[in-house]
């Protein structure tokens, strides 16, 4: 299958149920969101902050969701959430979304970018490493007891802007 064609749009509250569907049937959803409504809380926060984006097909279907912010972790650029709808996984949507995150934050002149992924999510780890993110440390029980998280950092490819 080839790379999916999509448009990136800012997330809106009226489509939150569609964004939730993007995460269903994923390791991330099963580990963190299956037992409550915290996913809706994260999606709503991203929409309120203006930092939640959806990958939408030409037909209008939300097939990917990304929540990124400039001040996510210790005031540094961080990718909070990334999901691709099950039937569209493996078609370049996640890669394209991470590249957008990288491009936006490099354009703003940040020296480093950050992502975390659960130790069990080897596909995400492989994706992030293929895009230049390096695992820096494994944090046990960070967000959920019994689940360890890899912290990834990617040095910017652009020189920082002088302020």
C-alpha cells in the first residue's frame, strides 16, 4: 500500500468522538485509555490549547491525530499524543505527522524535541528512531504502574534562532 493522502487540520470539539476512534485497537489505547475517559480529557485539552491536529482524507475522514505543544515537558517541545486509525496504519500517516511536528518545532528554533513511548510499543520506538529520535532513558511506572516509558530526544537539524 502506498502513502496516504491527507490534509492536516486543527482539531475541533465537534469531532472529538472521531478522534477517539483513531486510537481504538491500539497498544496505547489498551494500556492507558480503555478503562476510562482520560483520552477525551487529553483530546479536549489539545483542542483547547489549539495544538491538536487531525489528518483528514479528501473525503473528510479523520485517520490520524497528533497533539503537540511547544511547552509540553519542562517547557520544551513535546509530542503528547499520536494515533493512526487501525485500517490506515503502516501507510505513512504516523511518519508524516511526526515529520510535521519536527518541521514546526525546528522552524521555531528549538534545539531539541521530545517524545515518549511505552516500552511495549516497539513499532512506535522503531518509527521515532527512524526519524532521528534517540532513546535517552527508560522510566519505570511513569504514568501507569507496571508500564515503563522510553524518553526520546531529537536534536534539531537547524541552528537555534538568536533572540
